[in-house]
């Protein structure tokens, strides 16, 4: 919640919060694996975090090459955290959560454009839609051990 509020306020996800968040997630996942989760979900979490972060880094570099930085490096680091966390539960949750983040972000962008809160060249905080998408991926995937449906 702190990260979402900060991103909404100043459009930044600062390193002094993101790096410790990644460390806490890594420690928590390692502890969960040691007390009974086993190595498979831990490995999946690491791979999901790396894959998600790599994908977002590629998007950020492509946008930078086109002359703007549509995704910031804070968003890239957040994708590592979200992908890693979702990875504990399974690949369907990772894919659904990351995809849902794009959908929520796109819907928010359209809403902001229609209500003229931003213009075509404007920007908005993308971290909160990423977080909402991750939550959606976690609770809406059928058959998920963490899901509600």
C-alpha cells in the first residue's frame, strides 16, 4: 500500500524501498521453502521474478529507444517482486497477474484520457495497476491454491 501511495503521489518507486522489499520477499520465500514448501515453488518464484523483471526491462528499453521512458526502472523492480511472489503459487498466477496488470493499466489510461486528467503525452503511475493486476492473478485463477474461485 505504501508503494502504491508513493507512486500515485510522486510517480516514483524509490530504490531505498524497492531493494529492501526484494530482500524481504527473497527471505520470506526461502523461509517458506525451508519450513515445508520445498524447493520447487522457490525455484519457480525465482524464475518468475527474473522472467517478469526481464520482460519489463525489455519494455522499458524499447520505450527508451523510442525517445521516452514509458516504464520506469521502479516498475521493472516492482515486476520482479510481483512476479516472484506470484511464482510461489504457480505459472498460471504469474501469467494472469502480469497480464491483468497490463489490462488494468490500459483501462486506467483510457479512463484518464477520456476524463482529460492526462493528455496523449501525459504520464500516470503504473505501479498501482501492476499491483491490482497481481492481486487479480492471485485470487481469480481457477484452481489456484490462493484463489477465491
